[in-house]
C-alpha cells in the first residue's frame, strides 16, 4: 500500500531504435553525498507521466535544470526530442519530423546541439549524426554526410568525436569534422561512451563469449597505439550503461540497484541505493547533472 501511495504522489508531482520502441520511463532524484561512500537520494519525480505507456529514453542534462529526452507515444511512428524544465515542469517539443531522433547532446560551442537521426530514404534506413541550433531557428544539417551508420557518440571537442558505428561487428572510432580519417579505438564496444576527467573516454568492451565479463575500458587520447586503452573494471551482470560523477567515480545500474566505483581507489563496485521500493526492476541509461546534485535514469518495471 505504501508503494502504491508513493508512486501516486510521484505521478502527481511530475511536471533499439524501431517503430515499436519498448515502454520505458524516466525517474529523477536529488542526490547528496553524506559520507565518503554514502549518498542520500531524495525528492523523487516521475518525469514521463505525459507518456506513461510510451517510450521515454536517452536523457541528457543540458544544464542543471534542463533535460533533453527522446520520447515516442504509442501511436507515433518515431521518437522526437523534448526539453524538460525540471523546476517549472514545462515540456517543450524540440523536433517534429518524419524521421526519428535520439541521443541529444550539446555540441560544446554554445550554439548547437546534436542528435542521431534515423532517416528513411526510399528503400533504405540510415542513421546519421545531425546538428541543430540551440535557438531552434533552423532545421539543422548532418555533421557527416558520408557516415550513415552512427548509433551513439561522444563529443571530445567542438570538432573531434568518438562514434559508435553500427556494423558487423560494431566499432568505436575517433573522427574529426572535415577529415576522412577514422581511427579505430575498439571492436564490439558497448553503446555507452563517457568523457574521462582530463583527456580521453570510458567505454564498455563487450566479450564474444558468454563466459567472459564485459569490461569498462579507459582510452587515453594522449597515448598512441594499443597502449592507449586500459582496463578499469568489470561491468555488472551485462550492464552497459554508466555515468561519471564530478569526483571521477563511475555509477552503474544492475537490476534495481545503483552501484559506484572509484577508479584507482575501489577494487569492486559499492552499492549506492536500491530502488526496488518504486517497483523498479531494471535501471538502464543514467545521467548526472553538471552540479552533481541530480540523477536521472531510465527504469523498467
């Protein structure tokens, strides 16, 4: 009874890529560090009450109080991007196209944001990275006109990126705007790519064997060759979505539980919080606000 009552309270306070996207919802909590290894999660908000039976995914903080998401109602053919103001509860539609948009990110130049667009030319389907003005004054344009298999990405700078390319097998490559060169970083990576505080990126290296664990790897942009990639820690139970906090620690979900790992300090993942109280069964994509005071994740019940 308590669980039902709290979920109703949250609902009342709430302000892979396919046409049949799975049902998923967004949950927001304030997070505060209360000790060296302890955290408090408070002020829960259910952010996707406007599309309760639909697809709500790919959250990203553009600032401490503005969250971009990809959302698709049950009767819609493709996801569109929305901006959610966490303080006011105002939801603004950012894209309105025949195509589907995913994975919104600020470019880093203060003028534009980007997203993966699934396009449907006659007889084909392509996934390109697009760039749009933050002012929403234009329709945008492809970042790369000749790369048609982008699944996920990370901006290293306003000109350099890491791209997850959908292929057989998938690849993680480094590219630069205006250059045809692709530098292969990994083969068979996971979909989550995160910036390393300093210089480089974290990514998940998947295993071709069910008996071998997946691993979070660190790529150092300052080092040449194979030595640039080093192992950090095993993931948990096939999880591939993680976030990086301001102190450099990693956060990952496994089932209903969030775990934390401090590279160079911890030997294993440490439990942060269990969200099974909210009926959560699986936590996937995780984002932490720039001020480290809020956390949002995709949860499946």
